[in-house]
């Protein structure tokens, strides 16, 4: 049996992998990424928006310092895309593709610095095979901004601890703050940075230094829009984060929720890669925890999983919430398993199977139409049937001369606003202040709209009391399933609502 003490001094990066010489690896990486980016720029117009993208697009029509659910960065970026390419699907998603390419390149640069050319190239490939990241690169969500800033921040931090240049620490604070303006999870990167400084003895003196003070001030300046907005709106983000945490009145320990969280993480990465990541993290902690590169990567990965794993003891969060941990996780996974494959070739079949399964899942998820899946099993359902949906709404508008459009949820209201020909302003029934972003904007004026259409995807629910107060008489004028490739997607009802 091997002496455990041997594992405390083993280098994380194999000596043969440390080389960064040669121009061809860089050229090959750039060629792979350029080809993927061109494909994605073509492909993004071939799938409809998902409701969250349309919701963020509506935000971009009301530019502000922040928004109820998220920071302002997503709306600002969409507004920039719309300025260049109009209020189109391409305009909404253009920067999603570019930012995803930027994230892949940052991962490659990070892995090249820490682990050499060979590992870096495999990290780039893996980052574009994992279904969560590959499919996510096509959608304009907060994750594409969050991941880019997280990866960029890791590269700047690595430079900062080696050069001790003050401006790099200021830049690091600004980058983390920019990521925070997109996704609040990015604030955990400060925890990751401090964790590494505390764990690494040569850098421990930096924990309380002018460098970390400068970083903290820069971060605080970057997030001023969110602070100012919360002061103006009564700290709505605090209430939103409390509701999203799953902790309502008290914290309960539910082990099955934690298992749900872990299972969800494994599934969205592709099962074999997800299990491989767990093994890589455990193995790296056990065998290479004294190595500087290993500590740097573990400190940018484990704290994120620990925080969301803790909250998942009460209620499992969404699978993408811990996505920033994948930036370091991909490098750990690649280095760990390439080293095992080099010393034990029989593992290569399993590694090949893991990559093949991830590639297959990613390819399938780009187009599932030929599978003819029932809607409840359709993974792309949220991006299907909306063109047919808006055709029904437009027909009802025209037939009944209704001038007001109300959705039961921000999804329907946002999709109507984006896909209807004139992109009209849409509304929700009156709701408590701060429940969603629509409640922070002016509501409709009843006197200006004698007729309204109420569109709902909850056909069996009672109509909202606030709607019936404004429009006492409501009758169904369309009851339909939205269609995609001849398949039923979502059940909707359209009500014609009369004021008198």
C-alpha cells in the first residue's frame, strides 16, 4: 500500500505537460474557437428565444441602474446588441456568442499558464463539449456574462499575485464587480480569492494589504449602481435573494434536496463527466493539495459548491447557479484525468466514452425535432412554439380590436412584446410591489383600454382578482396548444376582457 504521506508532495502538473512552447497550439485553439463562434452566430437565429431572454430584452427597453431579479449588466448588453442589430433574435444573442467565446479563450489561457499547452487545448475542447456550457453559449442569459468575468478575474488574479502590481488588483476588483452586476454569485469570487490567500503561505501576507484594500474599493465602486438602485427601491434585492434561497421562515435539513442538487449538477455536465469531476476534485484535494496551482483552482471551485450545497440541504437550487465553479473545475478535471490516463491506459476508454457521451448530448440538444418527443420530455420546450403562440394572440387582437395585452406571467407578457409585429407594451395583472420587474413600471390605464386580452398558460386556474376588478367580464376567445413541428408544446387560453 502507498504511504499517504507521499501524496502531500506530488506536483499537480506532470513535468512533461508544463511546456508552453510553440505557436501551433495557440493557432489551433484560435481556429477551433473561431469555427465554433461562426457556427453559433449562424445557429442562434434558428431557435426561438426562451422566456428569460425575452424578459431581459424587455428590461433593455427600460434601462436602469438595476432590476428586481438581477443586476443591470444583462439589460445593458442586450441594449448594445439591439443598437447594432435591431430588436431581433440576432441582436439579443450576438454578445452571448462573443462572451462565450471569450470565456473559452480565458479558460484556455488560464490552463496554458497553469498546466501547459496540451492540458489547455483539452480544456478548451471540454469547455465546448459540456452540455450546460455549450447550449448556454447560444442564449443571452446572465451566465454568459458571469462566466466570462469569473474566468477573466482568475487570469488577472494569477497575474496579480505574481507581479504584485497595484493596478492589477484594482482591475480585479472592477472585474469581479462587473460580474456581480450580472450575477450575484460572482461576489463569491472575493471569498475564493481570500481563501486562496489564506491557504497559500507565500501569499498570506496579502490578506490584509494595500492590494486587497484596493481590490475591495474597486469592487465597491463597480457595484454602486446596484447599491443606489436598492436604496431607491427599498432593498428589493434582499427580498428577492431571500425567496430564491428557499429559506422562507426557517432552515430545514433535507438530505434528499442535497442529493437532488448533486444529481442535477452531474446531469447537466453529462453523467460521466459529472462523476469524473467529483472524482477529480476529491483526488486533487487528497493527493495534490500542497501544490500552488491545485490550491488556486480548488479555491475557485470548492467554495462555490460548498455554498450552494449548504443551501441545497434545505432546498435544491437550479443547476446553473454553481456554474462559475466550472471554470476551475474544467482545468482540475482535465489535468487529473489526463495524468491518470498517462499512467494507466485502461482508463482511456472511459475518458473517451465520457467525451463521446458529452459530445452526443450537446449535438442532440442543438436540435431535438427529429426525436419527436412529447412536450413534457422535450428539453428545448422553452424555446419552441412561440411563433405559433403569437400568431394566435395577433389573430385575437385583430378580430376583437383589443388594445391592451396582459399576460398571467412575465414569460407570456415578454414573449408577446418581443414576437408581435409592432412589439407593443404588455402588462401583468396588478401584483404586490417588487414581486417581479413589471410591478416596478407604470401599470396600464383602464380608461384608455375598454377591451383587453388576457393570455394565460394556467387554463384551469381562476382569473386573478385584480384583473376581474378592472375587467369584470372575461370570456374565452381562444383555447389552444402552441405548435412546433406539428407537436403540442404548451396549453394557453386567451380571454377577451370587457371593462363594463
